[in-house]
C-alpha cells in the first residue's frame, strides 16, 4: 500500500491576518501606554481604573493593527520586489487584499469605539491619531526620513493613554515627554532596520535614511536619535519624580541601547532581528516594570 503524504493544513484567515500584522509586536508600544496611564493614575490618586485600562489596551492594539494592515496593503507591490519581504502574506496570497482591508477597517472601528467609551476628548482627537498611522506607508515615497513619521505615529500611544485616564490636557507634560521618547526610540531602530534594504530600495525608488546617506551614516544618525531618546527618558523620570528603581531600569535600558548599536555594524547586519526582538522587547517591559514598582513602593 502506497503511503499518502499529509497535506499541510492551511492557516485560517484570522491566524494569517494576525501573522500579517505581527500582533505580538504590540508589546513594544503598549507598556509605554500603561506607564503613562500609571503616572496619570498616581497623580489623580483615585485608584486603578480597570475599565479605562482595558479600553486603552483595546484602542492601542486595534490602532496598531490598523496601521500594520494599511502598511502591508499599500506596500504589497514594494514587498513583492524585495527578497526579504516577498514571502509576506499579501504577496504570497495567504491573505487576500479584501481580507486585509476588512481587518484594517474593523480595527479602525474598534479603536474609534474604545476612544469614545474612554471620554469625549479621546473621541474628538481620534482622527488626529489616525493621520500619522495612514501617512507612514506613503512617507517612504516622498521623504528620506520616513522613520520620523513612524516616530510621530508611535508617540501617540503615551499621550492617548494619559488623555484616556484624565480626559484633559492639563498636566499632561510627562505624557508628551514619554511620547516623544518612545517615538524616537522606534524611529531610531527603524533606521537600523532599513539598513537591510539599502540596495533594493535604491533600485526600486523607495526612500529611507540609509538609502540616501548610506549604512554607516544612517547608523550614526540612529545612534544620535537614541541618545536623544535616553535624555528624554531621563527628563521624564525627573519631571515625574521617580526614584532609584526607575534609574536602575534606565541603566539597564542604556545597556540594551548599547547592545543594539554594538551588534549591528555597517559590515554586519545579520543581527538586526536579534537586536529588534531582544533589545526592544527588553526596553519596553523593563522600563514599565521598574517604573511601576517605583510608583507602588517608593
């Protein structure tokens, strides 16, 4: 009797869509939204608003999902021309454009509903939060610095979380500091990430800092960006009045930043993904946990 080879089961639409938008990467921005919310709650002294925190989580994850889906849809022809990205779900057909648009629009509606349930200010500002999310995919078509458009999109999370808790701009200075820091952190790493595609980007006309200035200069620009990021984290801690636990967490963050810039060099980009998952995941979780412990214990 001839054995029949098993046919691999094709992933379902939802699973393929979640892989398309890399839902697990929400971990990078979400802790900073929680950190901003925690500081706002600490200043209000009204206890933990569990429902608000849940709505903030829903708004942040759905907003990021919309942004990623829109980015993949708008970039699918570019992705098809790049050997590093030509196995993405919209290129291979694992996810249809229709499914991707459906997921993006559903995520956008969920984000709007969550914003409205938080408070009126969040609902009114919701369109402004969406603009940089939509603008980023187009930025690489007209500017050599799309990474800083991404930074603007990422900066929304801490500010939005603060407004979700307080419903007012009054006293929101720490959230803006944290937002700019988080944005520059992600933008600085996006420059490193784009170094992988310099040659193909130049050939097909995609704009980026590495494509314009070369890998070595781009890595220097990323380093400067992360130095500014670290300075803003220091400023944030000083403004909020955080204690030694925060500064310990920040010291560990400095080590993670240094690791990123040591393992990725102009002549060796093989460790970019390791720097992305290891260092960035560590920075987000460590800073949130150390700050939370500081707020609770000190």
